[in-house]
């Protein structure tokens, strides 16, 4: 069985660094690239971090990502969920094979699949296709049908309200939103984004919503930068004093644009992101954000699937709590 020392040798870092990364030590200062390399090596060596009750049923499952492999490696949100799933499968002695969007139709060749964990945004039509393989399906980060499928999701509505409540309590009268929108991979429909929907409704309820302060693109650093530049151009000296960004990548792009325009954060504009990816605490100024417990999302999905395989028939929808973390980009 692989040890932390084995991982440290392959990664070219100290044993202490590996231990702290694998335990998500928030005070550790290492690059995002180093973190990803350690997680990938740990996964390849089948490292087991801790022991939990093993299932008594010989189990073979499939993990399906709505991303390609390259896209997942660029998105720490989904990469961390995937690591949580893989780690829990190892703990429970479950054999798992991973398929990415570009190849998941090859799943039929996997043989007798006892269950599927589908990670990402899946349409109802895609969920129906997966049911041709097995009825034991857990969706992570989406819920195609609450009445039929188990799911593990983030309460984005509550997370968004917590950000707005914080900013309103700090006296902000003009709050903007910079977010993104996504489409199902089968192009069947646009995906409802609860962050944007809640932002619009909740600020409207408080009598402070301003349509001109909402900017929508993609969930990338590039679009965060581009949209903040547009907001600066549109509003000039009347730029909102705070922005909620749909994820940390967007927020980091916003910080870059504000810095280029010599607009001081947080003295002139507050920025709050969402996800708390590892790099968030190391940008300047360090990013206030809503922490999403992505590894726990993955672990919970495996536990739900075991329950299904062992006989549970009533669907469950599990919401994973979030935490607002205030750093230097907001007061």
C-alpha cells in the first residue's frame, strides 16, 4: 500500500507538504500546480487516507464526468469532487472506472456496472440514457429529477443570500454581479444558474437591484477580466462598490482588471467569489469567497450509492453547506 513518503518522493516535495495538502491545510502556501500533482500521484498510487466501513457487496461502479480530462484538470472545483469520489471508493474497497464526456459512451464495455456517479451538469435526456445501464445513479452538482435520482448539490441560493446579507450589512448600496451561464453538453437547454437568479430576486426584494450592474459571460478568469473592464467603462465614477462573482476564477479576473485601472480593492470596490479554490488566498488582495466543500460532495456521493446498492429505493437529495470566508478583498 502506498504511503505519504512514496507520494512525496514522486512529487519532489516533503512528507509534511504531502500530508498537509491531502488534509486540505488552509494555511499551507504551495502553488496550485503542486497541489494538483500531489493529488494526481496519490490517486495513481491508490493512496488511502483513512479507513471507513467497507461495503459487504462486491461492487464495480463507473464515474462519469461531463468534462473532458483536459477541462477537469483546469477546473479545481470538479477535480476536487473527483478526488473525493476516488478516495472514498478506495476506502470502501469499491472498484471504479472513470469516463470523461468524450468517451463515456464506451461505458457499455465496462461490463456489469452496479452503479454510476455522474459529476457535472446532466440533462434529463442524458439521465434517461444512463438508466439503460443501471438504476443506481447518483448525480453530483445537478439534480435532473428529484423524484427518481439521488443527488449531491450545493445550496447556491443560500450561499448567494449570505454574500448579499454581508454586503448590505456593511452598508453597500450598489452591488453588482459578474457570472456565467452554461449549456448541457447535449445542447438540449440552457442551465438555470441559481446564483444569478437568487442575486436578482433577493436584491429586488431589498429594493436595490440594478440590471445595469449585472454582467454575464463564462465562468473563466478571462471573462471575469473582460466583464469587469466593461463594467468600469459603463459606470465610470459610479461603479458599484461591491461585486459578487459567480466563482473564484471570475473573481480573480475582476481583481486583475481593477488593478490595471488603479481601482483599489477593497477601499473602492469589494469583491467576493465562490468556491474557495486553493489559489484564492494567495492572490492580491486575498480573495473573500464562499467555501464549497467539494471533496465532501464526492465522498457523500459514494456513500449514497452504497445505500442504493444495498437496497434503498427512496431518492435522496443532499445539500452540502457552504461557509462565507472574508479575506482582504472585502471589508
